[in-house]
């Protein structure tokens, strides 16, 4: 087995100046585990408002020989320790004992503005423990609950966690020893059956000095290093820097099924060792583990316009997350520059979520306006417009099958109002429908369409009403390894000027044209399209899996024959070329044969949605960041229900159930007669003053 594969760890940076290494990377040693990770972040970003701070002094036990010496240093640094030891806080002597036992350190740091601050420093290992077989499948051990030696039980929902000694820094020099200790001497020191618990009839297990732990660490790989700075609850007024190291650990001797382990306390004076914990371990997919690790997460940072001065600094910040930047800007993905441009144009914001013992996650937040477009005639028949596809040069058609959508920027402060949505609808129509063409329109790459060759479209927005708000959390199709929270605002809009038949729209840019095909559909049509699309994808995937299976079988047959042939040749010849050929064949099996077999096995696997990977608390918090108020939504719902009871026609604007004809409004700023019977949309959300352009609030 190859050992010490994760020695690119930044344990040393915590003892050196990590702030001077921000964003740099180094190649991980090539091995079975670490080959999955292309590069390792050598500079965990120090969070705001301490970014750019420099460490000035590290105190040793020689500098602080007694608790009184520590208290003196703290007081001189502006830390008032007079309240320490009261309530749930700890005394200065407790902190001094941590330093003496090598569990924590004391350092002085200076901010870029020259301000000094004193910090308590700790280092914590988070281990993703697994077996050789399960590592290939992305399955790790998860500690679901703990039971104390006195029978009390608590939910844990965490990885194997171990506090590191200050003398174990830099960690890359001690990684294997630390991993071996964390597994075999701490939480997993005694392996027992999963039904081992303390009850009234089952006392706590006794320590067996003859027991030998069956587990052995055969491989380890560093995967992440992050830094958290928080105000200490135990020591008021003192900041604590947490260095959090995540490591993949592969062990032999692990049970194949779920199991429990016993952790015993250190020997007492008489040599006895009491049971400290019973730990329950379950095998689980990493995607499921992440959901639990993120429970209790808090918003750490929000990236908005001008948070970063350049795209280079922006990318340095992104590198603290597990993102595969190699494919960004290729294979249909957008680039880091594109994302930076979105942030600077206030089209999106980024949020960093995490908790002290969890896994950091990067969230992209976008607010999108969706228009359910119809006309007076089509609305009576329950028809609305669907963007079927986008037309590319040369007759290429890219399916889209969605409503007209417009990304809204963050420059407009929430909450959004009815007037705001009306104006956004008008802007979206003007941007999208500059010209109208037939449904078979062809974008000639040699002779691109020009604005002067077409009559301007005469699309007029008659009425628009806010319909629904919803959110959608999913893996971003544009930025690999990034989750996007879409806040979706649907507006029902009635327009004049649309063709009665399916058509194409043209929107002209500086050096290009956006062309789309639009179809008139009903709700039933869209359901038929969804089912047809799902059937097509299922059939395509089934054929792919079948084809991959055949290729895998042929590959296995060929490599087996080649291995037999090489074995016969190697017995007759010691030619070094034979040895090189054997190595090439081994590489072929590792990088071609095995991946093909995995693809065959994963053919029917279900994907886990981004919503299912995140805990409900985070999803709920994200959803609350909508830009319409709850009162706004309640108002729309109440008035809709009230008008429905009165027999209002929801499809046709102006049919307000009044004896007078409805008035089609050109917009909130138009000065028209909107007195009695002024139309459904006026009754729904427009007061007379609001429709004349005054604030609805």
C-alpha cells in the first residue's frame, strides 16, 4: 500500500504565516486516493474581518510558566478576565492547563489597519473513515449517536473528530501517526456489535486489557483545510482560531455492516479505565453525510459587488471550497471571470455557509422573473407561450422548454412591488421580442440577420399580475460543483401583438442575434412534453449503459488475455521492456477497465438533488431571502380568492364582473380612467394612486 499520500497538508502553515499563502496550490502526491484530487489549497482564507492579518507572536509554555503569567498577558492585551470562571465560563487556569497539555496555544495577531488582537489557537482533525472497497463507492462511516458511560445518550451526527496537539504541527510530518492514533486509540479503539448499548439490564462494558484493535490505517489523504475565527464562549472576550483539517482515511479490519465502538477514559490512579462513550457508526453515502454535517450551519460570508477588487483575488477566495476549476470555461461551463462579472453586475450573490465541525458549502443566489405570456384571444383558451428552443447559426436548435425568464439584479432593494414587476415585464418583452419571424427561421452563419432587415415587433403589455413565488435549489448547470438557489417570481402577463400561430423571436446584440422558437401550449401540453422528454432520456441512458457494458466486457476479456500472455513471456525473458509493458497494462486496468465497470453498475443509480443534500433548516433560511414580503403574497392570495368567489374571469383582463367594460392598462404610470369596473388586475393589486405611478407601499 502507498502510505502518507496526503502530505501536501497545510499543517505547517498554521505554524508559519498562513495569511501569506492564500490561494496558492501544490500538486498532491500521485496515489490511489490522492489522484482523485488535482490540487490542494495551501492557503485557507482567513475570514472577514480578519482577512490579511499577520501573526506577530507565538507564546510557549516557557513564556507562560504559571496561570498568573497567562492572566497578566491576557490583561495587558485588553482581555478582561475578571468574569472568567463565573456561570458557564472557565477560569484562566483551565486555559493555562490547555496550553500545558499541548491542546491549545496563545498568539498575538495584527490586522491590516494595525490593530492587535490576542487569540486562542486549536487544531482539529475531521476524518472520513472508510474501507478500501467503500472508498471507491464514495461511502464513509458516520457517527450517528453517542452514549455516555452512565447511560445518557445524545445525537452526534458527525465524522470522527480528534483534537490535535500543538506539537503535531506541521501536520504533514505526522499525518499517518495522527490518523492511526485517531482511529485505533480514540473513538474506534474497541469494535463491538451495533446492538451494544447500556440499558437497565445491560451494564457498561468493562475494559479488556488483552483486546487488540483490529483496525489499521493503510492510506490517508488530506482533502481540506479551513479556518474559523469565533468569539470563545468559555473565555469571554477571547477569540479562538480553529484550524479544521479534513482527511480521508482508509482502514483494513472494518466491519462490512454498521457497528459500534467503545472509547475508554485514561487510566485512573488504580489503573482502572472507565467507559467514556459508546459510538454508533453507520455506512453512508457522502452526499447524505453532508446533509447532516450542514445541519446547524450559519451564513459565514456574503459576496456582493466590490467585495473583491480583482478576479484574481476572487478566485483565491473560491479555492477554499472543493471546486473543480479545471473544467470551468470548458465543456459548456462558464468561467471564473463570468461568475465574477455576474457578481459585479449585481446579477448574483455568493454565500458561504458552514459550521465549526461541518463542511463548508458555497451557494450562488439568483432572483429570476418568469413570464407566463398570453394574449386576449389565447388566454380565453388557456393557452400561454413556451420558449421551445434557441436557434444557433447553421440550423442548430437547442431545446429549452421554459417560460420567458429574466435575471433580476440586486440593485433594486427589496421588497419588490407590483409596479416593479410591471416594469420588469415591459423590459423583458422589449429585450426579447425586437422582431418576429416564422417558426422555421434559419440563422445563416454567413449572413447573420440584421435589425434593419426586419420590421420592429409591436408587442404591447396590456396587463400583468404577480402570480406565484417559489424557489428551486439545484446544482448549477453553468458552474460545476456549485449549488444555486433560484428565487423564482412568476408573473401572468397579457399582451397584444403576438402572432396567433407559433413563431420565432429575434433580439439583436452588438455582434450577434438571439433567436428563439415560441409555441402556444396549454398545461396539458407541457405535461405531455415532460413525459415524452423523460421517456427519451430513459431510453437513451438505457442504450448507453448497454453499450458501456459490452465495451467493458470486451475490455476485460482483452486485458485478461494480455495478462496471461505477459506472464508467459516474463518467465522466458527478463527484458525491462516486459516490465514496462506490465506497468502500462496495470494502468489500463486501473484507469479504463475499472471506470467502465463502475459506469455499468451506476447505470440505474438515482441522483441526489441539491435540496435533498441540504438540511431543511438551511433550505428554509434560504427560501426566506425572497424579495417579496409575506404580506405581499398574502394580499395577492386573499384578493384572488375574493375575486374568484365573485365570479371574476382570471384569464381575460378587463373582465372584472362589472357592468362597465374593463380598461386595459398600459402600465402603472398611465393616467387613465380606472374607476368602477377598472378590470381584474386593477382590483387585484392596484389602488388608483398605485396605478398612477405612486408607491404602492
